[in-house]
């Protein structure tokens, strides 16, 4: 079951050839997908041979095989984790009942919406990142970008499989629409706001893969608990791929920091102008990028109080992060949770029914996880002997959804006046000047083993290859 059949037009481990109708529908979608990839995938890179990993089996030992591939020839397909025998629903009102192998009629609309919303983020990020190959800081980084891109493409396949198999005609229409929306488009944008932002430079890309791909991890973890078993099995396999994306982000930002600290020590200065003259990204600018990406990403979890979130949980569609490891009753009726509110010009905690606050629960779990990596960045700064620490901003800072939307809050969590916000905004969020400076550093470095001046080389190469390995062959 877990071996992937590569002899078929669409690689899969779901016995696709036994369901002719589904196979035909997906084979009809495939050329449209490839056309989208040609138009919106990595710009000017379609002919490169890239050292990529491809899944050959979903077993922990055997799912990554490395070799040179032209990206349009990447074997996108359908890979589900093996079914767990007699799996039971383990939270919500249906707890203890058998997991669903098909979509119950009463949950069809909600499940479709969940799958489409998740599916939409996958091609969106490829679109957001499509220009980055033109300004890569090294071959190693270029390869990592492309690996992330092809896997986001595969995540789209994962969601499209569910739409085609379980949602009939509506599902097929949704699958087409996933190829039609465009990140940042005026008339037909992607569904979620963070996926319509630009990813204009590589610092943004590393922040995005650290923070926003981590939102992906938390959403997928919540869906991996789902009573709808095919969704749970699909998202479990997606999570194995997601880990690499976050590694790209964490190590990428870490290498920028390492290089900056190196130059700070060489020049014995923390003067932003001197550091910029030396061609590295000063730590305050890194902090501002962090503030931006963190705040935009935590909005993705949705409103702090949501009756949809309650419905999704109680009906078994979407669990909590690590639902199975929690020791409460997994029904949550009568439980409460603290969310933030504004009263008399200050932030106060307010207790609300937990079922309605499940977006906030997931957001808080995400924040805890995000902070751990920021502390690992701080250790790099500390090791360099530099007196500066990065900080995750307060969760009320720069929010655009829920109770906190429109409330002006400083990174340290004080409600501030419009005047104070305006006076300090340039210290808290990247300015046009900061972005222009970072953009000015983005040259293209493609000689094996060479790195742009603003970023340190990685400690290790990919798949135990040397750092100066030829990760991309340009044709
Ligand atoms: Fe993804
Ligand atoms: Fe990802």
C-alpha cells in the first residue's frame, strides 16, 4: 500500500487505476496544472536540472530519493499515509465512532471549504516566490527554493485528489478554480490575506518559510486529527514534507544573522549605516521583518472567537494541535479559554467558551512553537558576543483580524494612540527604505560553493552532499 506506483501517468499509492472515472478526471486536470506551473512556477527556471528529492514511498525510511529533475517533469502525485485499522474519531460529538471513509452529507460544505482553503495556500506560495530564483544568493539556496516550490505543488495535488474523489462535480470546479486564482490579483486573489502579500526578497522568503509554512504545519496537524480519514492520511504525509520548508526558513534566517554578526565583529560596530555600507542586513531590520511576518501569519488562524471553529471541532472535522496527547475530555463543552480584549485603553484577558476560542488555542500553540526557533537565532547572536536579542512581538501587535483588528498595539503589548503608532511605525515594521536596501543586496550568485555577501554558507549540504556541490545545472 505504501509503495508508490510510478508507472502510471499520475504517480500514486491509492490504486488510482481501479477507479477509472477518478483517474480520467485527474488526468484531465493534470495538463491544466502543468500549464499553471509553466505560467506561474519558478520564473526562467523550467529548463534547469535541479537536485531534488522525490517521494518514492511513504515509509519513514524510503520517501525521499534524490536526483536531477527538470521541474516541469517532477513526478507530482497522490500519496497518502497508510490507513490505520479501525481508526476511531477521538474528539467532538462523534467521539468513539468509526472514522469516516466518505464525506457525511451534513458536513460536506464545511469540509469542502476547509480543503479548498488549505489547497489555495499551496499554489499561492509558489506564485509569491516565482521571481526569487532570479536573485538567489547561492546554488544551494536556489535548490532549496525549488524543492519547496515543487512540494507546494504536490500539496495542491493532495487537496485536489480529495476534491475530485469525494466532492463530485463541485469538487472538480473547485479544483479548476484553484488554478485560476492568483496571489495578489485585484479581481481574483488567493483566499487568505498573507498569501496575497509579496515575497519580494530572500529575507522575506526565509521569514515566510519559517513563520508562514509553520502556520501550514499547525493547520495540517489540526486536520491530521480529522474524523474524515482520507483528509487525515493526506495531511499526515504533507507534514513530512513541510518540515523541510521550515528548516529552509530557520537555517536561512540563522545564516543571515551569522553573517551580520561576523561583520559587526570585524568592524566592531552596530552602526546601521556602516553595516549597510558593508553590505549586510543589520539586526534591527531583521527584527522588523520578523515583526511583519509574525503578525501577518498569526492572523491566518482567524478570529479569536469563531462559531465556525466550534462547529469544525464538535463535528470532528478539525482537531486541536496534538489532540491525541491532551488529557482533557476532547469534547470541551463547559471549558473556557482566555482571549484578549481591549478595555479602557488597555489589553485585558477575557474568559470565553473554549469551543468558540479554538482558533486562539491553535494560534497560541503556534506562537509557543515559533518562539523556540527565535531563541535558537538568539543563541547565534549571543555566541558572537553581541548584545542584541530578537523578540517575537506581542500577539496583539499589527493585527488585522478578530477583536484586535484596528487596535494599535506596540510590539511590547501597549495600546498606543494613532500619533504614537505613526511616530514609531518605522522602528516596528520594515519601511520602504528598508525593503529597498534589502532588495539592493539581491544579486544572483550561482557559482557552486559561492555565497552572496549578506549570508553565511550552511553548515552542511543537502543529502550529505558538500556545500559546493552542483545543486542546479543550468542549461
Ligand atoms: Fe504546503
Ligand atoms: Fe510548505
